[in-house]
């Protein structure tokens, strides 16, 4: 495992509950890489002594690629595109939507 994984392990050891992070992992079997969303939790024995870290990972490589592609499409679209929360607060607006509404927003290239 790489430095990012060890850093996430150390963070989980210090936390009071589960820690979630994203980690690139290279698989030794065939050398392919996946972006994993990992959730790690420190494990303790009956006396409270740290005995290890348990983790589970989900491959989010395709999801992140799709999010990037959608962000690129909305960034350059001539149409106004925005998302809002249940409270009607803007979560994301592309430059065309900001121009239409006269609002200012964060740098749209940074995504929602």
C-alpha cells in the first residue's frame, strides 16, 4: 500500500469513528489502478488497546470519470445549467446560468 493508504490508516487510528477517504490503489496481481472510496475504522481489544484498522473500499473510478465528463460538458454549455438543494439553495451553476441570473458563484471549473 502507498503513503496515502498509511496516512488514512493513521487518521482512522486517531478518530472516534469511521473515516472515509479516496485512495488510488495499484493491484499487485495485474498492475491495474482503481480509485477507491475507503471507509476505515480503528479496532480495539476489550481493554481498549488498538489492535488494527479495518477497512472496506468501493471502486469509484468510473463514477469520478463520469462526474468529470459531466462537469466539462456543463462548464462549456451555452445553456444555463444549475443544481439546487432541497432548500432551493444553489449548489452549482455553470457560467451560462450565472450570466442569465446575474449571480456570482464559485469558479465553475471546481465543480459542485
